[in-house]
C-alpha cells in the first residue's frame, strides 16, 4: 500500500484530505475501519483526486484516467519503461518516481529504494533458511555438534547489509563481498568477514558501485567461481537501477556447489546476478536451489507498506506543504524525482 493508516493520520494533521479505495489495504493487514479511524474517506476509486499515490506504475488503462496537472507518485520505472513515461507525458501529468529520489541527506526520509531493499534483504535470508536442508546456527546436541551454515552475501548495499545482519542473527557464519572497499567496515561491524578478491572499485555519487571494466568483471567472476562452492547459501544483491545486473555467478560455479545449497538472487527482476536464475521462479540446477522470486517486499506487505508509506508521505509533505501543492523546480528533490511535467509536452 502507498499509504497506511499511520501515514493518513499524519497527512490529515498536515492539511491533506485523504481518500482510500475500499478494501485496498486488506491484503496488507490494513482494514478499511483503520483507515476510517485515521481520517480517510473510503471511496470506490481515487482517480479524480488532485494527487494519486501508488506502489507500482499505472497500466495503460489507468493512465487514461489521469488528468492534466494531476500529481502521481509511485515506482514508475523511468529508466526502463519509456512507453509508460511517454503515456504520462502525453497526459501532462506531474509524475514523481520514487526510484528517482536524489540520494542526498535531505531526501533520506523519502528513499523508498532503501526502505524496500531492507525488506528484500531480510526476506531473502528467511527464504534461504527455509530452503536449505540444514540448520543455520551451530547446535550442540546429545547426538553431537552440528556445524553452522556458511553464507555469502554479494553486494553490501542496503539489501546486502540487511541480509548479512539477519543471517548473522540466525547463527550462520557470514561473509560479505563488495567491490567498494569503503563498505568493508560496515560488513565487519555486522559480525561478518569481508571476502577480499583483490578487485576494488570506486563508489559513485549515488552510493552505488561503479561499473567494472570487462577485464575486471572477468577477473571478479573467476575469483568468485573459486570461492562460491565453499558456501551453503549465496545471496546476490548487485543491482543499479536502469542497468543490467552483473553476472556474478556463472553456471559452472553452480555446478560445483554442494547438493542442497541455495542461491537467492535479489536482482532477478532485472535478469539476475546468476546465469541460471529464472526471474519469478524457484528452480533446481545441479542439485542447487536457485530462487529468482521478484518483488519480495510484497511478501511482507505490512512492514513494506508501512515503510513505503512513510517515504510517500514525506515526499507529499515536501511537494505540498500544509496540503497546498507547491512545485519548486529549483529544488533538487522536486526536480530530481519528477519524470513528467504538466508544462513539458513530448513532440
């Protein structure tokens, strides 16, 4: 859900009138009565409101229900869905993409990519623990000692760090890898070791790892191929919005992993970090379970909605102080997140 009752109450106090589609929050454990108590009006559809907040981009039919000058907020995929952005441009909608929020300190409360990555990183470990046919923690029993599982997390962004922390809490022996040396201290502070492959890259202004050269990618893949079979679980999180994800795990590495091992590929929606990932599917390759499920936040809808709603409400309050829409195009957040504008029409 783009808004939860907690966010509705705050927006109402800030001068907004809020309408929510009937039944929209039920699947995320937010019943209509909770919205009503928070001050929302329950309606059959919200498309005639001055502003519409969504999670996913509107489909072609929904775009036709938007009007000139209307405010739209959601994950709009501006770097990959050019046709969808063109439709919004033609409708002269003021559309703001949550994935385009500038990664600056002032915009942190609006950073939906980070909030949803937190959910994905946590859930990835739970899926791995469920699929792995062995314990995560070391156990000392009357029948003898059970060795802990070994977990490798590739990528130490928000999702990766959350995965490292969660796997460590579950008792696994955890290692983290990232080409950015600056994150080594963060990885180790969470109780994991840092896997040093001798391949380092700089961090971009947006906080992502710079794209490696072809030679660096080859050497990285070769080095990982040697180390991956040592682990029971590999969780991959290497993804930069708008770019194809790097192929970190070749099929040959999967073939060398122990039977029963698990790969959870958090880049599956964009094609995957593993050569054997099938987006949207859980498959078995060479005795290894490869999880390519997409949109993991939707599998934990209560807290995913709660976090996203805080991001959306922060953006709404920025764009419409005291409930009055004031679009300052000289503002870095407003200009950076906007992907279509009423006063800019495609040729």
